[in-house]
């Protein structure tokens, strides 16, 4: 009888220990575990259109190149369309504003952290903290 | 020296001799553990090693540690002597010791709890070698950070391990214990 009682006590203590360990593991993982919902790089994309109106989009992304980041930015309201060339995407229309070089010598230029971009959207790398601008530019 | 302590010391050092029957049983123990481990290798962290180490310790007593040493050596020879192997060196013998402490218990639920706890804490116990690896790389602080990160990343796997261990023991304890008692 006494042994049975001791055994039951051990089972109850064991169950308490088990619940405690599960709770500690769950809390530790919730607090310190990897957060995978957001992209690792925080960037901004500013659009300056033909009327010099500015619109800024903030984005958390894992994109390696600007092209992918622009596509992901659809989720925050940015729409970019264009034509494909051997150099990748040539941006033609941003948020409904079209820059057609053949019609009015206008194009969408890309600036990276305030500098005129030397690369197209497909080859422009994205790093954390980058500030991109898509600027309606007349040649 | 205190008489009680003397007796405990005598108890610890006695009974390690191995008979031909023990050799056969320990060989069987290693074979059973290895076969079951390989059979379940396709399911990450679902294993019968914990179950068998506990059951064989209840059956063979402290001599089960010989079987555990054999199993750990075979694992190293087959899969290579990596960091996890260092962890195996203490984690499985520790399970034998834990089982010996509670060996008088006959409740399936109790052993399921022990087995489950062992699974849930496997990652935490296994992170200890990373304290030393991290320390060699960048001091004691880095050592603890490395071990902590390693443990945290593996927590979802510890959950699978703990739940699987609990269920396996709860289901298999009674039938296997019955067979083992018949053999004794």
C-alpha cells in the first residue's frame, strides 16, 4: 500500500516536471526562436512621378536583386511593369504612370542610396537599409 | 567512513563481472537497439533507443551500461566521430543511471514520463559540447551563446522527440516488460 502511494506520488511529480519542461521549452522557443515571418533586409522604395509627387514604400525582404523586391512591393501597393530585354526588366510603367522614351524622351531612372543607379532592376543587388528611388526622368 | 556510505561503495563496485550469459544478452541488446534505430532512421527524432536502453537497464541492471558503450562505439564507427558522438558518450549512460535510480517503479505512465522528459531535454543536454566549441572560438560568453542558440533552434525537434518517446513507452512498456520478466 505504502509502495503504491509512493509510486503514485512519483508519477504526479513526474507529470508536473513534464508539463514544466514543455512550458519552458515552448516559452524559450517563442522568445528566442528564429522569427521567419519578415524578410531580413529592410529597404525603402520611393517613387517620384512626372508631377514630382513622391510615394515611399517600406519593405522587409529577402530579395537578392531589386527586381524581386519590386515584385514583392506589390503587396504594399507599388505596381511596376515593363518590357523584358537582354538586360532584364526595362521599367515602363510605375503606379500607372508610363514613361515612353520613344514618345516623350522620358524613362524611369533608378537611384540607389542617392546615387544614380548603374544597373538594371534585375542586376541591382539589395542590401539591408538600402533606399531606392524610381524617378520619372526626362532626357 | 560511514557504514552506509561503505555499503553503497561496495554495492557500486560489486556485480560488474560478466558471465557468458551476460555477453549473449548484451550482444542481443546492442543488436536490437541498432536494428530498431536503423529501421526508424527515416523518421527524424522518432526512435526506440531510449525505450530499449530503459527496458534493458530494468532487465540487466547496471550491466546494461556495457551494451550502451557498445552501441555508442558502433554508432561512431558507422556515422563518424562527430560532435553528436561526444554527446552520446554521456547522454546514454546517464539514461542508464536515471533508470537505475527509479528501477523499482513498475508504472507504464511513470516510465513514459521519464522517457518523454529525456526526449524533451535531449537538445539541452546535447548542447553541452557546444559550450566548449564556442569557448575555443571566442571565449566563455561565446561558448554559452553557441550552445544556447543550438538548443533553441532544435526545440521543435525536441518536441517531436519527447512526444514520440512518451507514446512509445506508454504503448510498449507493459508487453515488453512482461516478456522480459518471463525470461528472468
